[in-house]
C-alpha cells in the first residue's frame, strides 16, 4: 500500500506521528463522588504533573472535554482542579457500571498534552424505580381510607403558673378586678373547655367567698369589699380549673394576696393619758430647773406600717417658745433655757405630731406646764383655764359650790343665833353664859379657825374647824369626787387673826382645779 503514496508523504506522516508521541507526557486519574459542591477541589494538577504554578498562566494551560459540557476547571493561581458545575453520574453514564469523564490538558511553549481521567462514583441520590410491563393489567390497586381519631379526655387543665402573687392596696374599691388567671387544656372540643371556681376556705374564720369571687368563664378575680391593712395583711385563694369532659378532670392553684398599706390612720396620742381623753394635760416643773430639764414626754403611735408609721414631733405653738423645745423623734419636752421670775407660772404648749405617709396625717396635743416655786403649789387664776369643762363635770362643780356656800351660810346663821341668845341670857342673869375663857374666845370666835383637807378613799373634802368646842361642833365640810373637773384644795394654815368672812373668801378663791393629785395633797398635809 505504500506504493500508492509518494515517499515524501510517507516520511511526513511518520514525522508527525513521532512528534505527537513525544508531546503526550502521560495520564493522570482522579476519583470523586457525584454531586460535589461547586468549588470542591478534585486534585492538585500542578503538583501531580510536575508543573510550575507560576508558569501555568504564561503557557496558557487549558482543559478540553469530550462530554461537551465543562464540569471542571483549573485554578491557575494554585494549580488545583476544581468543580464548577453539578456532576450527575446517571446523567453522564446512565446505568453503566463504570463512569469516567476524560479530560485533555494542553500547555504551550513548549506544547505539551496531558490526559486526565475523572472517575465518578455513584451515591444513593435516587429513589428506587419499579420495572413494569406495558399492556398488562396491574396486580395491585390503591384506595384512600380516612381514619378519624376520637378525642378522649385524658389531659387535665394546666395553669400558666404553679402559683400567683397579687398585691392590692388597702381601701381598694369593691367590685374592681384584682387579678386574672388562665388555664389551658390539650384535649379537643368539650374536653378542652375550662371553667373556674374558688374552693372554700377560711380567712380570719370567715369564708373566703365573702372577700372575693371569680368569673367562671375567664378566670378574673374581683373583690367583694375594700381591705383594711390594719386588720388583714395577707390571705390565700385556692382556685380550681375544671374541664367539661366525662369524666371531668381538674387542677388547682394558689393565689397569694398581699394587702399594701395606705396612710389612712393619723397618729394617736397614748401619753400623757389625759390628752388621750381629750382634756388638757397638766405637768409640773420647778422654777429652778436648769437647761435641758426633762419636763414630760409625748408618746404617740400610728396604726399604719413602714414609712406611714414614722412619727415626728414639733412644737407648733407656745406661751414662750424660747423656754421649751420638743425632740423631733422622741417627743421629749425639755427646757431650752433656765426659767426666770418673769416667766408666767402657767405655760401652754401645742405639740403637733405628724407621720411620714403620703398624704401626711397629723394630730395635736396641748400640754399645760405649771412653774412651781420650791415645794409650794401655785394658786392658779381660774380665768386662765384653757380647757372647757364638760357639761357633766361643770354641773357637779356648780352643785358643790352651792352646797359649800349653803353650809357656810347655815353655819354662820346658827353661830349668830347662838351668840344673840347667849348675850340675852347674859344681860338677864347678869352673868356670862360661858366661862371667861369661852367668853374671851367668843370675842374672837375665829381665833383658831382653820380649813383642813381630808380624804376618805376616792372622796376628797374640806373641813372648817374652830379652836373651841363650839366652833368644832359647828364645823362644816365640802366633799368632792375625783371625777369633778377641779380636784385641788389649798391648805390655809391656822391664824389667830383671821376673820371668818375672810376665810370664806379665801376658800372660794382656792377651789380645786384639774392639777390636783394625791401626791399634791400629801405635800400640802405635810
């Protein structure tokens, strides 16, 4: 057959054959699974083929494939063969047991040709395909069956919280909502419908239903009346949630209700005790008292709590504000300076007591302080009395005064009648009806006249006595109960020159006042 071609053509063919044989450097093979992500590295071609990475771009390295679609590319900067498109084995090779993707790698200057094979491994990415015969009746049939599941009441209601805490201000308006609770049921239909109720319990021996009630449909809890913190500070409500299933299921929860204090109580004075009863409090202080002398102490309490019960004391008014001071926190009344002879014997203090609540509540107490000279009690001017007597005590005082005046007049009239009768008998008989000494005493019948303060249990009385037997037989007394407004008598010492009418006037000016105490009586008697 060589005779058919010229010799030069045969020579040229063999030349090209040897040249092509010399350019094919060899073959490289990689194995990868199908469905690799784009950008996945198949292998390092530069390293595996012994190429210099920096020469790949100048020598124009390129890849060709017989598949007609470019699935792979070379990263010229790294010399790596990477995936640039989805590779599906079943699409490339179908059901063939082996699937190879051939590639040709061409490099110029000098020209080199490398063959690269990529083996695509199968992965389980397709569901099974059923092999069927055409024109043959099927051996199976499909039918849809609907199955309806009926709910059984097997879930009890569940509260959103295991327990609840509610804070309510005292004096909360009745009928207002306090709190709302909720419960859910995992069942269906009637089995999931929930109703609420309050389980019976006691709050201060009273049924809790008298304090609150609950809306059975939505779980809202309302107050039946306002709450008083001073009487009730905390209580519990047991609430039950029950479904409508058969048999019904239920669950319980506890609602803790805390009453918050409001400043609704004014301070109450507990000392001095007379101020508690609404009367004027009388205290005594020696005029010789020095600076800082404790005169008295005002004590008050507040039924509220916390800041609402913090109490402070303040001197609001005073006869002489420079003489006394009141401690802001203790209520102690002390002298601010030493008393002098120019200070009034009767000092009046108006002390204001305030709490720390909002709004602020306050009370006042009036204290009357009597300045004493040594151990002697001052005789008060009744016109300076600041406390008005009550109708009952005032009436008793009037009765006592009238009684005392009646007894005094009666005694005086009796004494005068006896004196006139004695004088008539003396003129008719020419002799005195009494002994000389008695006649002498009669000339000065009030020579040994005295007024004496006596006590008989709770009864205090004044007794007027004379120095002789007749005067003593005509003595009179005035008694007073400690419940009367005035309870102090001034002891008038015996005087040989005291006139009887002067004694009566002194008695009237020395009527007892509300500063009388048992101790002052003892001092007078000594």
